[in-house]
């Protein structure tokens, strides 16, 4: 009677042990892969960040244009001033 109970348990346990061995062997590969994913930036993430920066810059220019319009400055004067500031802001945002 005991033999009938022990035989199937041996087969079931061997599968569990094999699966555990595979998990142990593949663990370092998974850890390294997760580390690489954490420190690298994908192209889509870089595109999203650049798009966000462009939108923020456009919003800043729009606020400046509305502010200048309310103050009575001409659009050309406001654009010349914004053009002087834009390279500085973009350079600091990319760092």
C-alpha cells in the first residue's frame, strides 16, 4: 500500500525539483536583464521626454507672448527676447 503512495510522489517531486533548478539557473539572467532595463532609456522614453520638453517650451513662449501682449510690447520684440533665452533653457533642460 505504501509503495502505491510513494511512487507517484516521487514523480511529482522530481518535476518540482527540475522546475526549481531551472528557476535557480535563470535567476542571474533575469536580474541582469532587469538591471539593464533600469539604467537604459528606450527610444520611446527619449521621444516622450523630448516631446514633453518641447511642449513646456511652447507653453512658456505662449505665456510670455500673452504677458507681452498685455503689456503692449510688439510680437517681434517679444520673439527676439525669447530667441535669446531659448538656447540657454534647452541646454539646461537636456542636462
